[in-house]
C-alpha cells in the first residue's frame, strides 16, 4: 500500500467516525456548566472530502503526523481526541497549523515542515489541545486550561517554535508576509493579516463555537517579531 493510500485510509476512518451518546451527553453537560448554555454543536457528518490525495512527499509527512497524533492522544489526552483528517495546507503562511475542531480537520504549514520538521510534533500537540477542549465541551481557545495542557510538554505559554529563532515561533518559516495582528479578548485567538481591516470585525471562532459576539482588537504591526 502506497503512502497516499495509507493516508486515504486514515481519512476514511475519520470520516466514518461518529461520537457516542455518552460523549455527546457529557460534552453538553460540560458546556452548560462552562458556558452557561447547552449549545455544544457536536461533530457534523461528512464534514470533509476525501480528495485530493497527497503526493508521496506529503504523504510521508502526514503519516508521521498521524503517528504523533496517536501517541499524543494516548499520552496526554486519554484517547479522547476523535479521528481527524490531517492535511498540508499550502495557503498557511503565518501559523504552524490550524485545527478546525468541529470539522475534525488538522491543517499543517508545509513551509514550516520543510524548514523545521523537528517542530511538527509540537504543532500537532498544540492543535490537538483545541480539539480536546472542544470534544469535552469546553471553550477551545487559548484559555487557562489550554495553557495548562501546553505546560505538560514544557511550554510556558501557548507559543511553540524553534528556540533562538530571531523571528519568533509564529514566523520561523518562509513565505509569511502577514504583519498586522488582531486578537479576540474573549478566546485570545489571533488573526494575522497583510493589512488592517477597514471596519470593526467580530471573532469568527467565537461565533462558530457559539460563544457570542466579540470584537477583535488590534495588537500591532509586526517587524519580523511576534508581538505577544
């Protein structure tokens, strides 16, 4: 079986997965306690496509990421994290990865993988925390619970990257020209832009996760440094 075929098998496994009733009930109860309402949105069926399949080089990276996902899930998350589709997104330039928790899609930055492959496992771990929190029915942003989980692997903040890199961990790879940074004061998610928004904007992550309307605020403009 080729690498691409093995990746497709993992995608099919993730697509076929459905949450059990106990998981759903527990997440809804937790959401009511944590958020004051029971609007945990669950996991939609058929939330991603099985195409296009990766090439041989990408497939090896993805299979390695899957091995790390499985190991981290057992070691740090008690096997709670559900199966996901892992892909390399060529449009990611200003962040090492991105987790669409409700859709169960983990996207990795190919530029970072090519230049700093040793950081892949920490990117996967960081994004898995979002998935883990969402699966439990908890706020899935960079909360205190998120930071506490990061500390299990020695991270002192939500950041990860290459020690000593003068650009900072979020820009330790080529191709990033996004230098305007906004942050949501509620979930602390950051938005990296090439230019300023022309009007006030709400946090899309909070809206998608049912956390209400929260206006993102301007953090600053980057000059090769992460302002956080």
